[in-house]
C-alpha cells in the first residue's frame, strides 16, 4: 500500500515556499508571524470569526433579495468593509506577509508610500 500522507517536513517546506513567495511579492522578508501570545491569537481569531459570521449573514440576505435596491447596495458595501477588516486582522496577525499590515488593508497601498511634508 502506498501512503499519500505528507510528512511534517513536506508541510514545513511548503509553508516556507509560500512565505518566501509572499515576501518577494511584497518586497520584504521577515518573520511569518507576529509575536502574539495564545490569548492575543485567540482574540484575533474570535474577531475574525465574528466578522465572517456577520459577512455570511449579509451576503445571504442579499442573495435572498431585498425590497429596496439602496438597501442591497448598502449591504454589499458593508460586506466589502467586513471582508477588508477580516483580511487586515488576519494579515496583521501573521506579520503582514500577504498584502501588508492592518493600515495597508484599511487605507490602501498608496497610504504608506506617501511621504509626509514637514
């Protein structure tokens, strides 16, 4: 019988390759995770799960249809804001290795690149 299970070293090398690709795409290296303790990580994950639950409910409401087109537009806008917040929380907790830190998610890529005038 041939085993199809991956060894821990296979998973580690895949994670390392994924991190390296993300770091190159962002033009930076660094650690793959922030230094969060178990309680901080639990808090981040609870926040992500709560927002994902609200996002799911919003999208289900849009799918069912609403009486007003304006209501649907507002719900889709709220869904976009929640998705941005979820991405920012997750990416920031991982050290900003996907798209960037929470500020990048909230304000966009040009915000961090702008120089402040004295």
